[in-house]
């Protein structure tokens, strides 16, 4: 594993985001990665309106950096891994892509919001990351714990190729925690595709890096994709859901809401969103 491989865990110091940072620390240890804890700093509204001085801004930044340092020190001691932190006075959407490029990051971990109509309609920082970043994003709900993650449900479109070889860190982590994968597809035409060329669809996902991981294959024929995935989460007793959002053009995006983004609010298990390479 490349010693420069990094996982970024974004936090706003809420209970959910701090739990996501803990989850990321466990993943970093399991995959041999470094962990970078990131906070995008913004001023409270009353401070912004009062034209805060440079000294006042620096004081606020110092307070945030102190909180990050304490969190990093606590996790470093517990997980025995390399942890750094970064605080930026900027909007997360503006600075996170730059930070990813500068640190050779291969995974971003964020907290998962509870489901609400507003979250599904407007989204949040996590759904923004899923939609905009060209790398895997892991959304972690409040009560998720990595040590309990033994079953991974990989819900995918059988007609799309997935570059599993770019996910070496995932294979290493899953082997370390002794997890297994179920490959699950909801598609009207999957039965025909599978009969014509059996095994090819599985090979597109599970390549050499995943050969030591136990997996099963299951497909259903249905038009209600989200409902079938939610049903399978319960049937399989999944601990992590993996999906790959589709990219729509401008006009398509008006009438489509990504199934992955919808699932990213309100699940009780983590959602790993893979980029559509």
C-alpha cells in the first residue's frame, strides 16, 4: 500500500460527523492508510455581520484547530495510525477538491444526515460530495460501527462496467475485517444478459484484489429499484451498502434524482458511493 494513500474525514463536530471520523480511523487502520481530519470553517452569522477583525478571525481559527488537534490526538492514541488535520476558512464545496488533489486522497468519509423531505429534495454537504467528487465517498450514520461491518451489499447496474481494480483499499479493508460481499442487481434484462454470458458481470466487479473475499451473487427483476435495495438490506442483514450513482446531463438532472443520493439520507448503515469512472 502506498504510504501516501490518504482518507479524508470531514467533520463539523456534530455527533454524527465525529462518529464518521471514528469510522474513518478504523478504515485507515484496516487499509494501511493515513487519515486527514478536515473542517471547513465559516463564521457565525452575527460575527460575519459585525465585520470581524483579523485578530478575531484568527482567534476563531485557533479554537477550531485546537478542537481538531485534540480529536486527532485521541484517535492517534486509540488506533495507532498516522493522523493529520486541516482547517480551512472556506466553503467545503470550494476547498475539498483542492485538498483531495494535494493529498492523493482515495476516499472521503462524511456523516449521513437523517432522512427528511428537505434532505432528499435539496441535499446536503454529503450528497454534494457524492454528486461532485470523482472518488469514493462513504456516508456514515450516527450509530454505525466498523467492527460490526461483516456483510457488504454491492447494489449495481449490471449493464455498467465497474473498475474494481481502482478500489484496492476496499479489498484490503474488507479482508482485514473478514467481511463478505453480496453482488445485487435490480434489472429487467439481467436474466437474459446472465444467460448469454454467465460470469462476465461478476468479473467486471470482483477482480484480483477481491479474490480472497467471500461473495455471493443475486439478482431480481423489478422496476422499483430503491424499494428492492432497501428490502435486500434487511434480507441480507447488510452492514454497508455500496452503490454507483449515474451521471445525468443538465436536462435529465431536472427530472432525475440520483438513487444513490436519495439513499444517502436516512439509512441506518453506511453508504459507499463509487464514482462513475
